[in-house]
C-alpha cells in the first residue's frame, strides 16, 4: 500500500491545509479533522497527525528546516493553528 501524495501543495481529499505555530517551530501541512465542524485542537486529544509537512524554525526568521510526509505533534505544544488560506507571504491576517 502506498500513501497518496497531494499535488502542487494542495491537501489530499478530506484534509484541511493548516499552519501550526509552536514556541519554536512553524509547521505547514494538512490535517484530517475527525468530524466536520469539530475543533481540530481538542483538550486531551493526544497527538495531532500532520501530513506533507514543511517545518520552519521561528527563532531563525522562519528558516526551512526539513520536510516530512507525516508527523505527530503534541496538542499541548501547539500555540496557534490557522487555515493555510489565512497566511500570506507578509504575515498573518
């Protein structure tokens, strides 16, 4: 079984393109919400699975660090999560 790749930076079907901010990293990827209209970050929900990630170091002016197809992020470590559409090159709306 192979994992389907999303093309041109678009999230795979059913996934939501997001940008996660932790204290030291910015993670650009996509998540699969557990149900429509349900909060992605639920208290005590365990790790959040993020797909097709690009990780940036916030302490070095968002310098690219690495990319990975799937990673787990502790919900407690996430400070802010925004839809990718809300992010611009200049910053956050």
